[in-house]
């Protein structure tokens, strides 16, 4: 008896489980679902993960008449099939690689950009109505749209906007943003919307066609050679100009120096002529004073060096002939008043010098 009760309980539980599968369904947080009542959408369950455009944005549907919108994941009630049926969709982002299409630039260059995009389903009703939930068809249509708008945008830019040694001259962000904006605008303005949204778009790399690579590099080499020749010519011109200015400045300085030296020489000759006139009045006195000046300089040098004066010369050697001859003999018996001081100097010199010998 107990075994029969247990069997009945198990059968009842299984029946309840099967019945519950017929009348309830579950939607996970990463899913969205559409409840169809006799093939007419009556409820959309779309848990909010990240708002499609902005926080609180209303879900866009092909026909919102009589459609209930639910924003929370969980368990929901339905009538058994074929009265009601549930269609589930993944609302996570999908990554799509665009077609590798050769694009023509305004500067006669050709490039093959690799473009990627991320997209997701935002309107499951439109997605089912127009695309029959065929993701392959969605990707093919998106690839065509991306390729068309990529060609339009790149047709407004030159190669230096895509390939440049100066990062400030690159315009990748501007190009990617323009392509994305055009794609989003086209998808939102369609009469029969696909129910999808392109969220991000980017260019991963740029390739040059094989037949155009050599021509492009040849043109770049020619441009660099032209720039090199221009810089060399400018450098040579600058060098010649600098040398010419330096030579001109040198000639000017030498001319000014020669003129100044000539003036100094003329003034010196005029000044010397005045002294020559004075010396000419008494030549021997002039010679005597010059000799005396020489002895004074020798004595001053020895005093500065703190060394005694030692002469090992003949007394006939000028100016030491003063040590042998008398003052009167040197002055032809004419004794000027200055000789008293000079004789004292000579006496001091004789006292410090040894006896002169030839």
C-alpha cells in the first residue's frame, strides 16, 4: 500500500512538472523573450543590463499595440502550446568583422581597411518579423552597410590621415565616429527596421594593395628625396651666406683696425718727433738717461725677485760703461742739476757690483 502511495506521489509530481513546463517559462538576465499568443506578440521580456542609448529609454517595437513590456528576468506564465509560444534571444553584444574591400582615396591611393563592429538585438519583434531570427542574414546585411559607409567616409580623407609618423595628424577617431554615426542613422531610419543596434565600431588595421605598395613607397621615396635635396640646397645657401657675412665682417674689422693702427702710428710719430726735438738739444744727455733707465729696470727686477745683482760683463758693454767712465766724460763736462741724484744711484750700483774686469 505504501509503495502504491509513493508511486502516485511521484507520478503526480512528474505530471505537475510537465504541466509547469507547459504553463510557465523562465528568462535569464542575459536573454530577452517574446511571448506570442496565436502568433501575435503580446509580451516582451527584456531585462535591463545596459541601456541601449540612454538610461530609461523606451524599448522600440514594430507594433506596440497590445504588447506588454517587462524589464525584469524571472519566471512568467503562458498558455500551453499551440495557444502560446515563447521565442528567446541573446541580448549580449556580438562582434562582427567587416568585409575586406579596397577603398579609393581622393589622393589616388587605395587602401584595404579591416573594420569591426559590435551589435546586439534591441527589438526582438522586428528582428523576428524582418530577419526571421537569421543571424547570418543580419551579419551579411551589416557587412554591406559597414562597407558602404566606410567607402563614403574614407572618400573624404587622404592617406596621411590614416598613415602618418605624426600621431597628431592621424584622424582614426574622427573616421570611426563618422562611420558609426552614419550606420546608426541608417538603421534607425529604415521603414522595416532590423531590430538591431550597432554599438561600437573601429578600424583594426590598414593594408595597401600589393600592386600599389611599390608605387606608394616609390612615391614616398621620391618625396623624401625631394625634401632632402631642398634641405641640402637651403643648407648650402645658408652656409654660403654665413661665410660671406663672416668674410665681410672680417674685412670690415681688419680695415677699421688698419685705419686705427695708422692713426695711432701717426700720433706716435708726431709725439716721438716732439721728444726727438728735445733729445736733439743734448744727445749725450738723452743717451745717458736711456742707459740710466735701463739700469733702473734691472735693479727693480732684481729687487722684485729678492735677488742680488751680479754682473759678469765688460765695462765697455753699454749701459755699464757708466761704471768705468766718469759722469763728466759722458756729459762733455756739462753738469746738469739732475746729476746729483744720478751719481748717488751710480754709487749705490758700484757698491753692490764687483770690480769690473775686461
